[in-house]
């Protein structure tokens, strides 16, 4: 049975909910602007310094007074809307679903898996976007949430729909020429300062992607697989911009020999996109509108509000946003009940989804399980994250047990998201602390969780040890607008260099009172990788085998978020000559 699109069971309740929210929204928006006008990003400060503009105190003073007055005027109306809005959450399903016909994909879904015993491959990407209300995003040195959401959506579409033989190091301008945009520049309608990272190369590259580029999509899907050996050689030869010590588009020299790449563009032919911190509802809807013509099935506004199912009142949803090219059969969301501090204001949790990826030769449905999460953020709260890992393992197992049918085969089982702990923290040294517990890294508890015994992490060599080719995914917020990381190509060059990326990727965090020794002698400098893409083989149907084709670190969101997206392409193949599929 297909999911209904509205989170409410009838139109009357949905209409009441909309009325309540629009009563709240003006007051909410004025409060957001009141806080935002008082907080500047490092880019805005630098721009005022370069332009020798000294009127900012007056702008802050009069802006604060204006928005404070408007906030107070609209507060009584918002209170009325809030009283109506809170009880309606009991009738709300914890996500909204958007379905849109995508001819180039859904017409093929019944035939793709049935084409033969060679199997198929699936592309996954996860990215943390920090799409908070503008005032809160500024605490992370980011601004203009609505503008960023539109740019991010457009860049995703431009990356995944580019010709498969286009090198990943191709500049944004060249890619723009190949994609033949149909609408004027976004910057023409929402102007930015001439040197803004939201307005320089991205303004020339990004065009409105609310278009039905069927010809482009068809060409992409019929092109040669970009993870083939020939394509890998082509990428290596084309990456002449890699600095000394840089690493790009090659196979890791290890036991598993996994191909990996640092790419200035999103991987082509991505099938599933998971985005975290899409907290702002308007930004999430804008992403949905942009991505849905290509990813026809979207779950957004995921999470619980009010007192529904969690220990404390939730002002924000989970921030999870899931887009799929394949039809969604089942979906379930669970909220973590142990959030603390500012994290307790959001309903962080686990979204579990079952998707239909095709039909087998024996007319069985081929399905995949996809699980999305965002764990507790504060660095010192490792025990809370450990409990959340226990809970998500339990909820995932329950969801799969309840939704798996006898006439279905499981093609893949993937878990990804922002785990908020790294796997590179080494031992911490402190000559003053010699008692039990000293010498343990901040994230040591989570690194040893049994989840990593069932789910495989392609980037992980062991607890607390990354593979030598891995790069961190958490960027240093004060340096987001430095010239060396201001464009996708520049960020690509910077993070490929072990010497340069130390300035821009966050290092491991030492326990309080301890001195951190990092990296260990002879080990590369990696930085904090807190964005994970994992896969499990034990739950995949017998006679099927999964293998990682490529891991991709994507720099296309330079200046738009404080994380580096991570992609994985997973190949599923038939392991025997007489499969039960």
C-alpha cells in the first residue's frame, strides 16, 4: 500500500494545522530577524572591513528595535496559534511525503533488476546542511538559510545529472555550459555582495533546476558507469590540479582495495540522498521542490513536535530529509528520548525506509532498507550517543522484522547520517592523570559499539583508526570563507593536501585536562569524520553479495555548509549460478 502524502489523515485537520502555523509564523520570523541582525558571520565582518563601512552599529541598533516591536505586536496572535498548534501534533504522522512522476526512472524500476544475474549498483550520498533558522545558523558562521537551500538543491541536481564522462574536477562554469540552463541566474533575483561565496562562482554556475531535463537525465543513465576502471583512469589523468601530497580518484592500497575520490561535483547517478539539519521548514520545502523532478520520492519535515513521543517539548523536527529515485513502500520514525541541552529541542532520531528497487526473474519484489539518523551533538556526551546507537540498532531490527515479506528479497541494508563522533581520536596523554579512565579519547566509547560489528564502515580500519586515504568531514567554522576553500575546486585541492587541510578540517577533541597526541607516529592527518555511510550484509538475501565500488568526498558545497558530503556506490551481484531470486 502506497504512503499517503499528507502527514494528516484528513484535510480538515491539515487545514487547522496550516492556520495555526501561519498565526505563529510572523512572530517566529520577527524573532529570528531580531537575533540575526545582532550576529555577523566572519564573511560579513571581512566585507565591512574591506569596504570601510562603519554603520553596522546603527543598523544593529535600529534593526533590533524594529524587529523587537514587531515581535511584541505579533506575540498575542502567535500565542493563539500555538495553543491550537500543539494538540494537533497528536494527529500528525512524523513525516511529510511527496511523490512525483519521474518517467526516466519509474518506467525502468520494474525491469532494472530483472535484466540479468549481473545485479546492479546503487548510489548513496549523505550531507549535513545546517539549514537552521537564519539566527541559529549564524552561530555556526553560516547565514541566508533560504538562499543556501536553493543553491544546495540546484548544485545537487547539476552534479548528479551531468554527463557521466565529465571529469569530477571540471569547474562549475564548464559544467553549467554543458547542462544548458533554462532560467536566469538566481542571483539576479536575490542579490548578494559581489564577492559573497553565495554569489561568485555559484552565481554563474547555478541556474533554477525546477526544470524537466529529461534529455540530460536519459543521457546520464545510459552513459558508461563512472566507477568503471576506464573512468577511474580518466579521473586520475584529469586531476592535474592536485597539489603535492594530494590524493584523488584512485584505489586505496589496502586489503579491501576500495576506490575512493575527492570530487568537486556530486557523483553521477545517485539514487538516494540523505540530508541532515534541514530544520527550517521553508528550506526543506524548497529542497523538495527542486529535487523532486529528479528524485521522485521525498520524505521531509521528519520528526515529532510538542510532547509527542519524547521526554521534552520539541520545537524543531529531526532535520532529516530523504530523497529517493525509487518508490517508498514503508517508512517509520523514532525519536531519541535521551537528548540533553540544546539538542533536546529537536526531535533527533532514526528514519527507517523500505524502497522498491525492482522485480526479480521469479517475480519477487526486490527491496532495499535505508536508515537515516542524526545523533546527539555535544562532544562530551559520549554515553548519550552510545545509548542512541543501542536504540537505533533495536529500532532498525524491529522495522525490518515488521515490514519484510516472504515474497521479497533484500538487495541492500544501508545506514547513514551524522553520528557526531569521529573514528580518528587517538590516545590522550596527560602526565598528571594516571588513574583509571585517563588516556581515553573522547569518542572511544562510541567507536567500540557493537553496531560496527553488524554494519560495515568502508572508511574504518578499526576502533579509533581510519584508513590512510580517509579525510575528515567536519570543517572548522571560522575558516569557512577563506580563499583556499571558497570554491569546490579550491576546497578539493586543500583537503587533498595533508598539510593544507589541517587548517580547515576539525581535529579530534582531547578529553578535559589531557594533552592530545595526534596523529600517531607514521599515521596521516585525517581530521574528524563524523558523517558515515555504512552497509550490512547479514540481512541481505542469500545468493546476493554487496561490494563497495567507490567512496566519494564531495566539496561542491564549499561556503554553503560546515560539513563535507560523503557518497558511496554499492554494487549488488548474484553470488551463485542458481539464485533463489
